[in-house]
C-alpha cells in the first residue's frame, strides 16, 4: 500500500460532461502529482502541486484543471470530456523521488 | 483489468530464470533514474533507483545498471517468480520536478 488514496476507482460518463477525481497524498507529503496513462501514450505528467500551489505543469489540456486544498488533498477536474480522455488517471505524492502512486481512477468516456 | 498499452514489448521468461529489462533514455542531462513495476489494476510501484554518479545498484533480487555513455538503463531480476509478472517502466529525472516515463515492458513469467 503506497499510502496514496484515489477515488473513485472507476468513472463512466458521457462526452461533454465534467468529472472530478480526488487524491489524498501520503501522510506528511506536501506534493501531489497527476499523471494520465492511456493506451498509446504511456504515463504522461499533467500537473504538480506543492502545499496548495501549482509548481509544475506538463501536458495538461486547458479543459483540465487541478487544485490542492489546505488539508493537502487534491482534485483533478476534467471538463467537456471527449472520447480520447478515456484513460487511467494517477495521483502520486512525495517530496523527493521516488514518487508513490495511488491505484488510479479509470475514466471511461462514452 | 489491463492498465497499459497493447503494443508494449514483451519479455517471457521461465520461472527461476533471470530477467533483464532494458530501457533507453533520451535526456543526457537526466541525473536520476527509477524503475517502477505496475501490476494490472494498480498504480506504479517503486522497485529501485540509481543516481547518475553510480553505474550499478543492487536491491533484493533486483539490480539496476546505468550506462550513461549510451544512455541505457537495465533492470535485472534474479530468480524470476510468477509474482514478478507485470509491466516495468523506467523513469528519468533531469533536475525538474517531473519524471519522464518510458513506454514500459511487459514481463510474463512462465511457471
């Protein structure tokens, strides 16, 4: 058990909709990272937060946004969903590498 | 449920044999490397790491080798067991906050 908790485990929604994925980092970790894992792209870094503030941005679409709350949990918001957004979304935490990953949220857009 | 791509390189090994999984990295400025194991339905799990000032590091049944000259990383698993069946990813870090992951290799252990 990595100590990183993600909910929900599965999410099925329709195109055009909006969803929110939630992550609780390991106890003591201030950083949260979001990754997308799709069939043809592998693990792609989306965004990192540190103690409530955005620290780094990767290949995150404008339709996607994230935030980290004072209790350090983070949410990834995906809007105007498209079929191509179907993927596994992972959250990771850790102050220094290696990062520790949750078990992901599997998003299916129909 | 399958969690990774359909077109991954696959390595099949007999139980008890040694496995070698290779990874070519792209950034010559990368100074930290990690191997992750991902089982079906789970997130990547840390196996072993190595910094660029080393060329070899050993863990329990695993060894990572780093060849900076040709930008190559390998993971050796001794006495491979059925529980080692998974997808293995290498990841590199070049002084930034984001790990860059390779595409992954699927290891299948034949009992």
